[in-house]
C-alpha cells in the first residue's frame, strides 16, 4: 500500500550525511519535506540539492526541515556533497539519507518499476508536525523540481490548517483566499473581520487572514 494523504508518514532509522536519522524524533514539531533522488552524481539532482540548500532560510522561517534521499551509500554522498558545493556555490545544510538497502524507498514506494526497477523516482512528501502526509508529488527522473512551488504549497498548507479557508489557483502568499463552503455568511462575518466578497454563494473571497 502506498502512503496516501492523511496517513501517518512511516517512521524509520537510516544513516545520513548528518549521522543516523530516527525520522519521527528528528522531525520533532516541524514540518518536513522528504524528497528522493534517482542516483548520486547526476546533474539534475545536483542542481536540486543546491537549490534547497540555498533556500534554507525560507524553509527555516516556515518551520520546515528538509531531508533528501538517494539509494547510493554514504561514502558516495560524501564525495557528491563536495561536487554540490563546488558547482552550486552552496554546501549541503540538511541531511541526505543513504538508502542503499532501499528501506526508506520501499516504505514510501519511491521506486516505480515501470520507470526504473532500481532507482527512485523524484518523489516529494510534505509531512506536517502531526506526522501526517499533507502532499505527495512524483516527477520523472528527467525533470527537476520547482522548489518555489513547494514553498508556495507549504504556505497554503500552513494557512489552511489554521483558518477555514482554501487557496485558489496560482495563489501566492499575500493574495486573497477562499472561504470554505461549510462556513455560513454569518460565521464568516465573525471569522474574517476584514470582510469578504460573495461572487457566488459557494465562492467567497477574503484577504489572507493571518496578515
């Protein structure tokens, strides 16, 4: 069975570039982005890991910990980390799991046999402080991920976890949001003191409530 939205993210203990990771313990009360890489010393992965390292201040201010994974052994990770620092201009500043035994890859079904029966696809899992899976994405090995989109999704997940709102297509932090249909107009007037606009009875917008 694959890990589905709302499921508890499987716990594990695995070696990493920052020592053994006891996943749930390591995550603590933070949000987590767990993302996999098909193989060490691959060009797309090198750019992705550099991008995430560069974006660490953005993840930190959202209380997000990042953790990568590749199915190669730790000694390969150590050499690859030097290449990442050299070519991307930033050193790894988050752990990279060494999943040579495929333990974590199997738990999270990161290996898709029809794509490749050995290496992981580019999976992304966003996990909340409650250890529940909030989002999963799967990219082919040839396509690098857009981490600005992942930050955008985290902004939406954190906002909608605390307010009775949803975010519209292409929403970005600071823009108007949608009041969920279960909230009556009377309740909306109390919940959203900045006011709201009724476009249709089921489509009402309000300024982002936590700003």
